[in-house]
C-alpha cells in the first residue's frame, strides 16, 4: 500500500539531516577528485551517462538517500504513476506524461479513453500535418512553402520545447534534417513579440498557439500581436495558425486555425515537451522522424527508471533532497 507522507515526517529524513556535509572544494581536489569522477557515474539510456562527482554527496550521503527513498516508497510510487494511479493528490489527477512516449505498465483508461492511444493519435496527426507542410501541400496564400515556425506559449509551453530546439538545432543542420527555423514568443512584454515578428517573414511563417484551456491571458495577448502583424501584412491569420489545446477549449473547433492538436489535464506544463506541446513545433522544425527518435530516447530512459537499484536510476530526484542541507 503506497502511503503519501511529507518527507520531513520520515525517520530516514532525520537520519539524512545528521550525515556530515560533503565539502566539495576538498573532495574534488587532486587525485581524490579524479577518482570521484570515475566512481560516481551511472549509465543512462541511448549510450549516455550521468556523472555526479561534482555533487555534494559521498557514500554516506548516498546510503542515507537510498534509505530515505526506500522508506518513501519511491519505486512503488513510480510504478503507481505509470500504471495510471492518481498520484497528483493535490489536484486529484492522474499523471500521464510518460504515456506520450511509451507504455511501461497497464493500459490507462481515463474519461473512457485509452490515453496511450489518444496521445499516439495526436502524434500521428502532427506527423501528417508536418509532412504536408514540408512537402508544400500546405502553403501560404501564394502557394509558397512555410520556412519558419513560431511557438506562442508561456511556462512549460515555452521552456521545454525551446530548450529542446536549441539543443538539437546545430545537430539537425549537420545531419540534414533541419526543416524550418523555430522562434518562440512567451513574454507578455510586447517588445518580445515585436522582436520575433521583426526577425521573420510573416508571409512564410506558421504560428503554433499553445494553451490547454484556450483562455491563457498571456498567450492570447501575444496571439493578438501576431494576428495584427498578419493582418497588417494583408494575410489571413487563419491560414497561418495552428492550435495545441484541449478538446474542450474554445480553440478546439475554431475556424481561426489550420489545425488543432490536443493535450489533456493529465500532463503538467513542465512535463509537456513529449506531448503535442513539443511535438508540433519540433516536428515542423526537424521533421516528425526526429521527434519520434526523441520520444524513443525518452521511453528508453523511462524503462531504465524501473530499475529498483535506486542508486543507479533515481539519483537526480535524490539529489534534489540534498539541497535542503547544501
């Protein structure tokens, strides 16, 4: 039985607080520092590795963290997450971002819908749309290809996709899979939108509006700036805009958008990059094949995280705990 308790109520938490603080400046000096770098490393998916030699831990801290993770039922709670139990106890919601890239456990049905199938359906829709844009089957009013995609969002609807785009941009160019330049508008200061709009050719740009509710004030404000720019250029905004939203939002069936791709309340903003929130802009920028590879990598890391050896896979969340004492 999984029990949800605050960490500071657990016995292992008090034990962790008593562990001697690691002095990084000392332990990272000379040969001992080199040995730490060799010792404190764990494999990740797809050939990557996570090295934590420069983190404020040693064997005593790691042992205390492992004990705390066990008492907190970390592995059991991860299983509860991917099997579709309601682990967002504050909002009383499922947490399903992992289903956007694969299925680790049981089929998860919510609101009468198989959620893995729902997310795959949205990915298929995005793939078909992106391929039509790249092939010139979806064009601007003059029959010319779109060359730029601009994401309009805020918070998790901006930060994750933006970071991934920046991380993959040069790689995509070197590997001949760079399809469209991507820009991002998130700041409600009109100078932000103006700077982006002044740097692009709006006649050859697609805009992806991301708002789960369809009522996010900051995002809709920036959308109005974009629509004004399109109107001033003599363009029909509805032929240049795509929506990423929920099926129940006012944007879902609006004629103001070329297409709409859906997300739901079970994916939080900061975890939404593998959903349509990241899928639309990244598939347009790099091609849906690249985004599919990205999802495969995320799924491989999810699978690796089922390893019950906590010191091999749960190091990052455990390190978050150590910041209390750092």
